[in-house]
């Protein structure tokens, strides 16, 4: 999935998005456009915009923007 497609999916606020990267589980939980929980390998961070969710380096120091095409969704 492209970074733009993932951005649009998060921005739709329709559901939580579960993913796997390098054998570890993660999730993106968009409660609203200003309250998005990002989880990976047991760690969690909250961001306050979809743009911030895409840029936050919470996956082994890398962001959704960088890894969108490598995630197993």
C-alpha cells in the first residue's frame, strides 16, 4: 500500500488498522483526526494529526511514511 493510500485510510477514521513489520505486530487507532494512537512491538505513542501519524518514527525508528509499502496489513 502506498503512503498516500495509508494516509487516506487513517484519515477516513473508519477502523483501527493492524499491521505486521519484521514479524512484530502494530496498530494504528484513529479515534479522531486529533487523537491517533500508534502501537508497535508493545510500545505506544499518541499523535495529534494524521500528518504526524505518518511522520512519527515509532517503528524501529522509522515512520509509516517510510514503511507503508513494507507493512503487512
